[in-house]
C-alpha cells in the first residue's frame, strides 16, 4: 500500500502547528510569564525556542520524512545494523497514549464549559466562589466527566477515521484558521477593557529586574528553557509522523520556523487575552487547570456579554485541544497501520476503545481515587500522567532523536543534513554539528533534571 501524503504544504504546517498548539500555550505560558517577569521573560523564552526547540523539531521531522514511517518503524529502518535505537519507538508511542489519557479528560471539561456558557449554566450572577463550586461539581461527577471525555474521543476518532487528507488535514486546517481568528478577536477585546492597561504594560514592557526579583535569574532561565521545549510536543514522534506524510519540495528547517512562529503566536495571543482581562477585573491568574476553569470563567461571568465571550473563548480552547488530540491519535493509529498492517478503520476503532478505558483513571483521580496523591497534597492521577510525559518521555525522547541524528552510532549528521536540507528553503548549516551533538544534549539533560527535581523536591 502506498504511503499516504498530505495534499498541501499549508496542511503540513497547520497540522504540525496544531499538534504543538495546545492547552499548554494557554494555561502554562501566561502563568509562568507572569511569575517570572512578564515581557522580559518572553524575550528569553523566544531565544530558547530558536536554540533549543527548533533543532529538535527539524530532527524529528527528518527522521519521519526519511523513513516514511511512524517513529517506531522509522528508527528501526534508519538505524545502523546491529544497533538498538528502535527501542525508543515503543516508549514514544506509549507517551502518546499517556498524553491522550488525560488530554481527553481536559478536552471534555472544555466541552462542558462551552455548553454551560451557551446554555446559561455559567452566567453573570456567579462570583468566584460560585465558579469554584461549579468546577468542583464537575470533577466530583464521574459519569458526567466520562460522558464528556467520550465525546472528545468520539470527535477525534470520527475525524481520523475519515482519512488523512479529507479528515485529519482538511478539518484541522479549518479549526486552526478559526482558532487564530477567535484568538485575535478575544485579544483585541481584552486589551480595550477598562482597567486592562496595567496588565497589558506588564506583558509588553520589558523589565529585566523582574527576572531576578523573586525567584532568581537561574530559575527564570530554566523556566524559559522548559516552556520552549515542552510547548512544541517534541520527543514522542507526533512531529515525525507528519514529516513522513510531507513531500521533498521544501527544506524542513524553513517549515519548522513557520510552525514555531504559529505556535508562538497563539501563546503570545493568550497573554494578550489573559493579562489585560485579569487586570481589568482584579482576578489573579492561576496555574494549570485553575487558570482555565476557575480564573478565566470568573472574569467572563463579571464581563458585559460574558456568556458570549466565555463561549467564544472555550470554543477556541476546544479547537486548540482537538488539534492536539487529532495529531496524537493519528500518530497512534499510524503505528498500528505501519507495524501491524491494519486498516485505518480498524486502528481507529481499537484505539478509541483502548483510550476510553485508559482515560477513566484520570477521571476517577478527582473523586474515587482522590486519595492517590503521588507528589503531595493537591496532586493526583492527572499530575502523575503529566509528569511521565512532560518530565520524562518528551525530553528523553528528544535526547534520543538528537543523539541519533548527530552521532555515527546512529543515523549520523551527514544523513540528517541531507534529509533536512532537501528542497527549497532555509538550510541547516553544517557547522552546527558541534552544538547539536554536544551542547544541545547537555541543555536537554539540564532541563530534564531540573524538571524532575522541581516536581519531586
């Protein structure tokens, strides 16, 4: 069977950007930006996107395009005879499953909040305490959460089963275009709210003294490195699969720059939505799920026309989350199609059933299994699953890809350069080998160790 291909360059860029763009752009980026210095932190973050995220993305795309297979098959096909780089393949695929085990639950929450703003279940009569009660009622109801999670997975599986071009590519392209439009509208609205000026200035006016004011320069730098690394969904083969569907007419360096720019645009727009809005209504941006499901709904319930603006915001978040779900689900199904010869239909049905049951522990972690708190009070199953993906599988997978592409015991620098630079566009300079082979792995290890220490300490 001939390898499926994407129908357009735009499809490749928007699909890959959709995989990278997710809830982390909204609930993590604004929070750590506020915590570590505002505009000054953003500048450091952008620097690390270029020197850390960009080369890893190019390498992962190159592995996929050269092999024309999912990450499990790609490493096996490209590795020198007698080596065992392919061991990373099943680990990366497992990371895809774990990611969807909690991402599907979070997407279900987004769907519920969207329906609640539309129906009036969330409205202007609610203050912060009432919004908190609303969220607690949701997390305390396993049946409701399972129904919303199942809907999120059903939407994802329904799109993937249609096919690569007519389903995954066409629908994700439409969602991404609408997402950008909605985010621009929301950002403009937030910036013109009365009382938004203080939050806006904090976000756009650099003050490098903020970087060392409370947490110290080193912690601020590590936070920027970590966000630059994790925002791009690198290390689990989700980018490699779209590389395997992409043609050879364009270099992977130039396309990676465009994808990172799109991902960064959404992250920056989220700041223009959140900082001015929270400033206007005196609401402190929370971290993690509390930002999306407590802080921002409180802002919308106090805002004129808040039901409409809340519905628009959560629709945008649904598109952001679904774009990631679709990309990762496609990667999982591709693994079964490539390695087992399954049809797309059978792979989609099997994995829908598997992920439905695998996602239930995350739901129960907020009620029945709430006593399971692996990292101390206030943590749960979701935190454990996120830790495995964000702090272990993503960075260590990226480290394997970097070493594989730069050392002779793996695929090697020459082979990587030949693939990455094939076609028109930005070329990867051959002189970057020392940085990529020796300095970049050290940076990834430092980010990994710091992330693990921050969670377990």
